[in-house]
């Protein structure tokens, strides 16, 4: 196991500078991939992609910062995540939940069993149990870097959405398939993070921001709105004192829109004094 508990002597930023990205894994020989099975491989050009490297750097620094109080250092996402130890501690730090699993799993069967238990808890916390997952126990345990990155990105988005992950990280992958006639390969693009347009937060509601940032000004804003509404409804001989109650049935809102847009709704087209929810929405 590459990651070990020990006193962390450097900040995550300087730690990463000592690390190297995992070496490229070559394509398998025909006898190494059982017939009918598929496996994804990252070509050297993908591993050398700057944005792909930046994504690993950000995730590694994030994990190391979270696990610094426990003196655990991750040196390789590809080599250190597979046995469940790092995921176990990271999950507990992110959620505050304690998992009933052995702390140090030393044998291969125990490591796999621990990883399975931890991933089950992680998937529940991500509410991803009934969704197609881009990772699995087999993939993580076999040190599949793509699956590991998909998992860590999902954890970061769920528990630290403000983490500045590089946007639109996609890499070319080669899918190898063993068939009766030999190995077949297919190239495709794997999307690891969202495009910047997908990550842009929705436009914030100005009133939500007002309630959050300046609640003491809410009454002043309501008073200004009441004055504006009364100026428009005055020509109809109407006035508003309470926005919360007098706009509830929609009548004054319809009349206000008519004044603002310059049209008149015939009184037969709506209930001037509705007495039921059905009349309010008709």
C-alpha cells in the first residue's frame, strides 16, 4: 500500500510536487484478457493531458487536506485508493459517520471485503444505489484510474461543491475487447467533469439574496413595492396595505398586470371576489 499513516510534514501543495502521475499501462496481451471481456485503457497522450493531471492534483490535495488531522498522505490516486483504507477515512471525515469495518485489512480477501463495505456506504451517501455507476468494487480494486476519478469527483461534488475542479475534463480512452478472432479496440472520449456552462450556478433570486444578506432591509423593500403598486392601482380606486394577504387570491395581481401592460380583463373572465382555490386559479 503506497499510502501510510505517518506524521505529515508538508502541506498538500508541496506534497504533490514530489509526486509523479502513474505510469501508462500498456495494452494487454491477448491471453491476459479473457474472451468476451472488455477493459478500458488510458493511452499515454491521455495521461499526459494537462487538464487530466490538474484534476488529479486538485483531488489529491483535497483528500490530503481532509486527512491531514489523521496524518494520512495519499501519493497516488491509482495506487492508494484500491484497498478501501483511504476511502474509509475520507468517508468518515466527510460525513461524520463511523463504519463498522476493520481498520487495517492486510490480506487480499479482507481488503476487497472492506472496499465493498465502504463503497456500499459511499453509494448510499451519494444516493446513487439505483443509478448507473461509473465505478464498481471490481474497477476500484483493480486500480482502474478512470473509475477512481469518477468516484472521487462524485464525492467532491456531493460534500464540497465549491471545490475548484477543472471543468470539461475529457480524455481519450481505448476499450479493448477479447473476441474469438482476437483483440478488438475502440476509441472513445470519457467525460470526467462537467462543461463550464453546466457548472455555472443558476441565476440567484434577488429576494432570496436579500433575505440572506440584508434581512433588516426587507421591510423597506416591501414598503417601496406597496407604494409602487398603489401608484398603479390608484386609477382603479384600489389600494394595498398588505402584500402577503391581498395578493394571495391573484385578483390584484391581474389588475396590476393590466395597468402595467395596458390591457383590461373583462370582469366576466375571472372572479373578482374568489371564494375557493378553484376560483382563484380559473
